[in-house]
């Protein structure tokens, strides 16, 4: 079963993390987030309640943090060398303005 992950954008459009429009898009969206998050779990300092949504290509990740069963709105930068989290945006929709 494939789960479609979505974040609501400010303008009301959905950004899909699991884009099922074709096989190519599916593998580039959902699988990359799952794979990136799983690979980050190999670092002892990766937060257990985080999901990696973007990479800078050097190991650092943009992450969302989960509280109970809900992912919170703030987006953080996780530093793979130190394990530190830095607030990047209060909402996912603010990332486009950075």
C-alpha cells in the first residue's frame, strides 16, 4: 500500500511527497524521502521523530519533526556533523520565499 504524503501550501495547492502520476515521479518523490530518512537514521544524532524532506548534497537535511502522530509545521535544518537543528521556516510554504 502506498501512502500519499501531502503538505498544504499557503495558496491552497497540495505538494505531494508521493506523486503517483507515473512510475518515474513515484520513485523520485516518495522513495527518495523514505530512503533519505532511512539513511539518516544511520547517524546516531538524527532525531528519531524526524523525516528528511530535502538534502543539500553534503549530508545536511531539511527535516520535519513529528509530535505524537502529527508532523509539525516548522522546517528545520539538521546538521549531520553535529546533530544540531536550526529553524529554517515556520511553515513549509515559507520555504519558497527563502
